[in-house]
C-alpha cells in the first residue's frame, strides 16, 4: 500500500499492538462529520493507487459540505450482514456462481466471501398460533416443517463457504442480534502479519441495518446483489454524500417514549428531505439519550429516507457494550482507538461542519402514532379521535368501499361486534422497539397494572409478542412482567420479525369472515417500523405504528377511534372506567426496573451458544460438497438462470427498440408492491405453479420463504394485492393489458407472452419508485420478466442501485415531465435511443401510438457512477464479478 500520507501508526492497548491509520494525517480532517471520517479512514487503509488514489484522500482535506455530491469513492465495508429472506437468494447466487465459474473454466472455490459475512435466520417464523403458552413451540415447529429445505441449504452454505457464519432460527431478530452481539464497533483483523484496528462498518441486505448506527457503527442497507459483490471483494461504489446534522436538545417529558421521539424525527426529516444523505445526531441531549433510544432512531433511517442515522461513540456506548456482555479488552480497544482518532464524543467536543442542520427540542415531543399507511404520517395521540374518521372517509372514497356499520362474530363462544376502526391485530414486534428495554419494561408494567384491575384484551384482537432476542425474555421473566403480558394475550410467538414483515398468520376465521362480508376497514396496531398497505395483513386496510405500551393499551380498548386521555379504554370488573393514565407507568418505575433486572448476565446467557441452534437445527443433515447438488424437485431452492449461456467476452450494449409497457404505476410504489412478499394465493400464478408441482395450498408458506426459487418469485413479481396498474383501470393486484391485443391478464402471463414474441418490456412510474425495504427481488423479478428499463420521476437510493445491478436501465423523466404531462398511456411502442454502450447521461425515448403518432422526449440516465456503467455493460454486477474472477 502506498501510504502517501504517512497515516500508518500503532496503538497499544493493554499490551496488544495494533496497526492503525490516523485521521490527523490528513489536513483539516478534524472538522469532518463522524461518518465522513469513517469513510476517510477506509480510504487511507485501502489506498492502492488504483481503486483508491492520493487524489481521493486529498478530496477530504477540502471537502465542501455544501456542494452537491460529485466525488465517487470505492468504499469497502468491514463485513456483510444478512437475514434469511434476503440471505437465501444471496447464498443461492453464490452457489450458482460456483457452477458458472466451473463452466467458464475457473476454480469454483474462488467464489467465497472475502469479507466476513453473517446471516441471522429471523424472517421465516409466522404467527399461526397466539395467545397461549404453547404458541412459540407450535410456531417454531411449523417454521421448521415449512423451511427444512431452505435451512438445510443454509447449513450447507455455512460449511461450504469460508467466512460465512449463520445464526440459527429462533434466536433473535437480525438487527437486534447485531447490536447486542455481532457488532464490534472497532474491528480488528490480521492483515499482512499485523493486527489492524479500524472502524467496524457493514452493509446489510435489510434496510434496517442502520440500527447499528445507534452504537456508532456506520452501516446501511443494500440490495442482495450489491452485498454479494461486497462479499466477493468488490468495493461499494458511492458518491461522498451530504451530511445533515440533527441537533438534539432538552429532555423527554414524563410519559413520552422513544417510539414517540422517533416518529417525530421521521416526520421532521421526511418533510425536510434527506434521501441519499447521511444524517448525524449531535447536541447536548445526546449524553442523556440512552442506547435504546439511539438504536430506535437509527433503525428508522429508511423511514425518514436517509442512508444512515449515525450517533457518536461515547461513554453511553461503552456502558451499553458492558451491559450486553462484550469483552473488557474489546471495550478498552474501542475507547483507546476512538480517542486516538479524535472521534470520542464528549459534551464539550467541537461541532463538525455539516451540509445542513435541523434541531429538535425533546421537550416538544408528545405521545404519538403513525398511520394509517406510512410511517412518516405521525398523529398525536390526543388527535386520534378526530384523525381516524377523516382517514377512514378518505380510504373509503379512494377505494370506493361501502359503509355497512358493525358486524357480529362469535369468538370462543362469545358474540362480539366489530366495525370500521376495530383493532384486530395488536403486536409488539420488530427490532425497532424490542431492542429497547425502556419501552418493553413499560409495556410489561402497564400490563401488570391492567391485570391488577382485572382487565383483558378485547376478544377480537389477535395479539402477538415477538421478542427481538432471548435476552428480552430473560429480563422480563426476572422482572415478573412476562405473566402480566401473557394474561393480556401477549405470549411469546417466536424470536423473529413476525408481524412487522407480514408474517402475521391468519386472523380467526369469524373475524376474517366479518371483515370480508362487510367490507370493514379493520385496524392493526404494531410497534414496528413499516405500515404500508397490504404489508401487515392482506385483510387489514389500516395500520398504525405505536410504542409497545400503547400497543398493549389499544389491545385492551379494541378500537382505534378514541382519545385515550378523555375516553376510557374499557371498564373494570366493578364497572368503573379505566383510562390510559390509570395504567401508564412512571419514568421512575421504568428506570428502577431496568436498573434491577436488565443486566449483563441476561445477555451473556442469551448469546453463550448463539451459533449452535436448537435440537431441530442440530438434527439437519447438510451435504458436504463444495458445489451444490440442486434438487430437481425442490420448490424452495432452484438454480437461477442469470449465468446461462454467459461468455467471458462482453457484448456491446445496444439501444432498446420495439419495447412494450408492462405497467404504468403512480407515486410511492414501494418494493413491497414490486417484490414478491406475503402469502401465496392458490389462484395466483405462483400458487398455480406450486399446485402443478404437487404442493398443497396449506403448505405454500410465504413468498419470502421461497426467495431461493426464481420460478415462484418471478410469478409473484408485481403481484401485490394493492398494486394499481393504470393500464388496467378499476383493478387491483398484478393485472395488466397485453399490447397490442388489449387482453387483460396477469402481469406474469403478459411478460411470458412478450418473451415468447421476442418483445422487450419497460415499466413507467411516478415519484419515489422503489421506496421501502432493500429487496433484491424487486430488481431480480422484473429482470426475469424481461424488463429492460424503468422510466420514473424519481427513485429511492437502494432500488435504483439494484436495478443497475441486475442490468435494468433506470431512466428518469426530466423535471416537470411525467407520463401524464407527456400523454403516455402504456399502449405505445417504445424505443430508447442513444445509449452509447451504457455511457450515455441522457437518451431519447420515442413512443409510437397505435395510430402511428410519435411522442419524443428526453430522459436522464440514472447510472450514477463509472462502476455502475461497468455493471450495466456486463449485464449485472454478478456477471461483472464472475468475469473478473474467471479471467
């Protein structure tokens, strides 16, 4: 390595010598934001004169925080983090690359993670059973029955690929396991015979990887294909971003939770606009902000649109690491390294230079919810009684739904009445809040007070509690709060993401029937991070995010349309009204319980054998081969077709001509709308495929669990029940009209017909196309359907990158133009001209109508970096990496 800045130095920690690369070797680096310093250290350590040059590093000595991003760097994260929904296809692709490497005459064993890769199986457990002591055991048993093929494959991958570690199922949620155990904060690794110390950084195949920002680790979500390339030694090509400094002052008021704080921050940052930016939190309130609050705020970075939401490393960080059972030497290394690098945060530390700043007085935050379908739509708790009727009326008008009043249903022999606004799902779920002892203890204390008054949940409410790690169960047990929660129906349903990602399981049949027959707008309330339409449950149209104690309170009330400050939640056994204030624990009560019961022993015990797994995992027998023997009859794992017919030589990129439009979509089309997710309907293309393979509908499992089978996934692409394709007005779901026949059919069937006809296809969309989770199948699925280009008004960062990574051309309408202003209906034939072998910055699009009329417009090419040009030319990032390794 050139080391032209003489940054290489040494650091001694308790007799252990570490090689470090000092930031102060670069002039003016002290003024940089913490996140930019992490990028700078990364470049100093990887300076090679080719991918990282002297000029790249010098850029940071005169970094202009106000300038628009234009500097591309090659960034190498320390590790890759995956969950099983996105991790399975990543391991499938690596296995397929081994086969392709052999076909190209190379050594398959060269396909190996070159960076540490960690996969946590947490997305597969579903809430089939709830409200009983046996719920977790029954759900876990069903999980293994449904996912045995996938789990066997992952166990094969763990032994076949060097550097891949797998945390078995029923252990915890990936991001909570990350902050409580996997994250190093400062990484150490032997390089060239010396032990280097450097900032722990990661990219993850889940957008909420940002949760680790709370403990000072720079990490964010990427698509599975980008993560795979990173595992294979490819740098992440990125533009040095603008950094927004978010100054926090004041103190939270009594009764205000971390959830309320984060919903306020999400609202504020979404309104301001931070897509593509780094956000850093600073200010005098930081030192008083516990780690639970920090990680909650960091977790929600995708919801406020930022790449990351980073907190500094300080004494609170070290206290948290001790609490979670980290090694004393590792904690000493973190403190020594951060102080040596000038990034140790103290209250009197000088403020960095930011591109822009915002400020929030924590004293202004009030108890809140967010909904009914976007996390940035915060509603003050006091406003819910007036908000809900307005939101309900708007939804009914938008969906042309009738108003039928209330409906009767019989639950466990008791006749109940449900109506619009009835809560049918109440779930403490998602790493966002289950990682935070303060809100979980609060939920338990509220439950304890409710049980003392003889209260129970409303009988029509399906309840669920998915602890984010086994440590949660241990401290709630010690605090005596598990039994009160269970008394209200919040039994442990499994250590996984569950309701937040739609693994909610079926509603009780009488409730489901009442909703369907009366077109009711039922409600879910959850302590998660996403509440997009159709995500939580297909039959529930309105979803609200809330803190765990509010989830418990609303489960008791059974309806959302009340003001809990003025209206009673219910009445007790004596017929007396019970208000929220009667049950809400004080901050002193919460803090006393945390101090006594949340201890390092709970975390050490939870993670003592984290990679071992239970008896079910240990009993799985995986093959020991270095290449995978793809079972022909598997409906879970199939060899993907990405490398079929691939040659070492790269063919030139040609213009796209004679394309047809597969769908014309509106604004805020999320990856949930595009990517296969949720349940599989028997009459859907994916369901029909599985039935033809002999799979009984009761064994369909979810689309997410079948991400290792491209045949299922491509059939579920653009099949979300809430997708509205403007080419097929009056319909919902994956429906389109084939051109020029005009026949109405599923998007999958139309795509296959176009492929048989030799016709390329495109998609037209509005603003924020691809927002939401970093789902690689939101790009892989369209590619397999034959989509060659997307023309949208704007893109979410991760999805645009994923499109390029799959060889799909992302185009952007010029300012002020869209499908409506240009008069595009999707019935036209499209030519995309002037691609210039993938290097063009702008192209001409020619749309020819059935009557021969022609509309011409310019579109901006959103291939943003030189590396992405290479990926596009090669047909995708995996093809690019494979050719480089094979050569």
